[in-house]
C-alpha cells in the first residue's frame, strides 16, 4: 500500500445481508490505498467481513483481502440458491428487495415466536457455520499481524460483551458473534453460552482505544439510528425495534467518547493522559432505510452486489470529503448527530 500515509480503525456493524454494504466500503478503501488499517472491531456480519479481510490480507495484501471478501459473499449467495427465502415474482418486477411477501418468511417468523431453536433444530444443524468454515481459513486469520482484530459476542449468563482477539479466533467465535437467539442455539465456548454481539457491542469501540496506534475510528454503519414517525404495522415495529436494540451500545460508546473529548477540550482532563478520539462514520441512510428488516435475510447475488456497489459509492464520496481531515479532526459532530447525549449525561 505505497500510497498509505494515514491509518484508521474500522468498526463494522452487523446487519445480516446488509453487511454486503460494508463489503463494498472495504473493497473501495482497499482499492484506493490511501488509508492503512490499524485495527478492526466487528460484530455479526461485520465480524465475517473482518475475518474474510484478514484471511485474504495475510495471503496477498489488500488485493488478497478484496478477493477474499468477494469470495465470501459469493459463497454466501450460492449456499442459499435453493432456499425458499426468496423474493416473489411481483417483488422482482417492482424492485422490492424485501421478503415480506414471501409466505415462508412469515411461517418462519411465526414458528420462531412459539418454539425455540432447541425445539425446532435439536441437532443444531447450522449451514452458516459450514459456509464460514469452508470459505475462511482461520489459521490465516490468526497469523494476520497487519492490524489488530477484535470480535464481539454477548455472554448469555452475564449479559456483558465478550471480546475475542485475533490470536484466538475460531469459527465458533464468529458464529457466537452472529448468533440470533430465536434462530440459532447459543454457541458455547469453554462452557459459556454466547449470543449475537449486537446486543452489547454493535460494534464494540473500546477495544480499539490506545491499542492500535491510531486515534481515528471509522464506523461503518448499516443500521439507521433515526427514523421519523411511529411505526404502525407489525413489520415496521419489528424493524424499528431491531434498529434501536442494535444501535444502543454504539450510541452509549459514542456518548462516552463525546463526553471525554469535551472534558479534554475544557481542560478538565489532562491531554497527556487522555487522547481525543476522532470519530468518522460511513453510512447511507437514504439507500438503506427503505430496505426493511426482511431484506437482511435476502442473499440473492443481485441484491448483494447492489449493496456492494452502494457501499463503494458511499466510501468514495466519504473519502473525497473527509480524507484531509483524518488524523486531524472528527468528521462527525456527535452533539448534533446524536441528540440527547448531553441531556443523558446531565441526568
């Protein structure tokens, strides 16, 4: 990466198939080459993107990482080519990417509402785990020394976030990070059950503080934070609950960063002991907001590549605007973007 002069930390959100947007962002940043990666924190689909990137990077640098990411998402799509969870012909004609008109989607939702995965799938068969094991070489991931790597999961017993480091990563840890409890049985690691990391760290930012040599943190956000109006339909309510719950931990960490940075600016904390964290966010609410929660289960190649292209376009626009500011200032005004943070601090 000869053009690299600045380094960043990447924080990758989870969000099912919408993780293909993150694939596009990463693909563009790796191709552009002006930003080096100092550390990555990933959750769920973000964790899968992170380990695919690390696998390919160990093999052949940035181009190897791009190839590994493309290979992973292609395998994801191929593995579901015979799945009944697909768009209806009407959806295809109208350009709807969601599955809410698919009867099998509603059947599965109803089934998981009355029966647990321990009842529905007592043998704990998980094709996603097979895909992860087949498409990612975890020995290569563990050998990746180009950047720090942290994966988040939720400890079911304590309700706290668990961070898995690169040196110990296995397929089980990635599946723990992506374990939705109404779909999969909890993933046990060393006798401890884990659920999706999105509940307590989507993604976790704190592992990156002071550990990577970079104070610039780039959040690749795929779950919209704000959505005007109250949802009315069951589908809309479910979608909004999903967005709120999977953004809660991120908002708390961003609020804490804003609070500490303000204390440093006001001289109430020593700048020698505490270093301001520069926050940047790559997002495209205009494109992702109209896509409901059901589209997060749509892994048709046409949809995944569409999300990839949106991610690439979004990353290109962001880099054009923000590159000169990286290393100098945050490109996100936390006070303006996340209304209510200071009010919560005062309470």
